């Protein structure tokens, strides 16, 4: 089974590039099958990691950045892949 973990944060205005660099530099204790970073409006950063694991497996997640870098707590979601159409 493939599980995708989504991590999304909103940087303080004008600090989106800094938040993106912070997220991209973080190393997880295990290596996911795939890891992809995205940026969006309002200085948002999204990181998705894909894992070959059970849906409820304990998997490493990106932590919360320094509170001075973000405007609110990080949002996290977990999804089970259903394959490609």
C-alpha cells in the first residue's frame, strides 16, 4: 500500500521562500519513496511524502517550523493512494 503524508504551512508574509528552503533542507530519519515540495499563494508551502507502508504505520513527519516563521499551526493529512487513472 502507498500512503501519502501531506504537510502544509503558511509563512509570515514575505517569508515564503525562507519557509520553502527550511522544509526542503529537512532530512527525515527514514527516506520516503518520493518527496515533493510545492509553493502557493499567500506564502504557503506544501510537502507531500509517499511511503510504502500501511495506512496506520508510524511514519516520520516534518515538524512545526519556528513560530516566528509561520502564521498558524501546520496542517497535516494522511491519504491512501488508489493508483493512477
